[in-house]
């Protein structure tokens, strides 16, 4: 979050502006990554640096608005990423098969049916008699329960809303009013102790009067009379992003309703709401803490029972070694595919 003043400048985390990405975050070709889910909240927080307009090498305001909107989409993609599905193998009627979607569908390994049988199988020998079963060893004692693990951070829920796109949002009210109680409002489940990360993106119209912007979270208005930020008058249109973290002391639990509000500081304040590019966006991410269960030490191993008697060996079948021509498809070597 930052305040916008005439003499203030936002400093991007990049040493110099970066080129605007050519495609949206969901456009092919796609890349897959594997990362611990405990790092997802930190990644989402780091990605909010991409919501700063100064980070991009462009002077086209419409391109900048679209790029900032796509940066919010990228944060949503990372926060809602699915669990990785490793490649699985099985034998089905002596056919080796593999699955890349967690066992939903299976495909035969190329070359297995033609070569595996003659490579590994010889004539069956006569079965030997079964030896006597040894007595079972005593069961070891249960180990003590380990200490509770340290608390981790998890993304519990996300919510997003956008303006109606049907006209300007304007106010001449000297007290805070909702920007759009119908379209720009999100409800998100939260408990006492959770943390909400809230962002509100909007474009202030050219010639708009001084205007204060704030957030109404669970019925509580944040900030003072000047809100969480205010816009100076006599300026060109400008894209602005409000980032705010609501801590556990500001959440009483249950479903939390979040709405942006604004008020005029003299004259009429105006926010663009015309197209997909210029309409405002509101999003919230719920991050909560939970302790991982501890693991106790393993119980003692029971005593080993006496070995059973060995039956006579069966006749040895003739073995004909042959080179195995087995080719795995390239797709089977990947840990997962882009969903």
C-alpha cells in the first residue's frame, strides 16, 4: 500500500523497467513448476510487485491497464495452483501401463507386449513344497508422540470482483460511500487469527477532484478521514493500486464482507468504469496459520519368529535371454503436464 501525493514517487523492485509480456499468464505454451505449497503465500506476496505501473517499459496507458489486470490474474493462478500428479505405473494382465493424471486414465508402454514375455519368462519349473510357517515375533511398544510442529501458512480462500463496465463511478459526498455495493463487493470466509491480503485497482479520470479511497472490511472502515490513500486534483488520468493487509486483530471470524469506498474532498471525484481495461478490480486472499502434527519415534521391533522349513526346489525352466526393446514415450518421463 502507498499514499499518492504530488511530491511522492513509487519505487519499483526492478533496476529498470521491464518489457510488457507478449501474452496473458494463461496463454500457451505453458511451463510447469513443482514447489512446496508452504511457499505459495510468499510467492503471491512477491508477485504483487508486478502491480506497480512503474515496473513496465511502456507509455501506452491502455496497455499498462491490461498488463496490471493480467498481473492480478497471475497471482490468482499461483494461489489456486493444483496439487502435482506424479507419473504412476501398474501391471494390468501382464501389460505395463503408465498414468500422468493420478490414475484416472492409463496407457500401455510401447514395446512391452511384443518383447517383455520372451525376455523374462522361461518354462515354469515344478512347484516345491511349502515350508512350515515360523511363529510371529512379539509386537514392539508404541513410540511416544512427537512435539507439535511449527505453524505454517496456507491459502484458505480467494475472492475477486470487478466493476460493471457501464459508466463512471462518481461522488460529490463529503462522507465515505460505497463505490459499487453490487459489483465491487466480495465475501470471504475467515476465522480469528487469519490474515487477509486485499488489493483494489482503479483508474482515476482526468480532471477528477480530490478524492479519498478506503476499504470497508467486515463493517469496519480502515484509515482516517483521508482514507488509505487520496488523489490530488488537476492531474491526468492515472492507474492506482491499493494493497492492504488486514491482521488478526481486525477480524472477528465468520464471513467477511469487503467493499471499496470513496468520498470527495471538494468537487466531484470520478473513477473510470467503461471497459474491461478501465473498470476497477477488487480481490482478497485469506491466509491462515495451522500447526502441523508432530511425529513420534518408531516403536521397538518385535522378536523374529523361527524360520519355516524349506521345501524342495522346483525344476529350473530353460531361460532364453533376449534383448528388451522397450521405449517409454517422452510424455511419461515428465513429472506432470500443464493442466
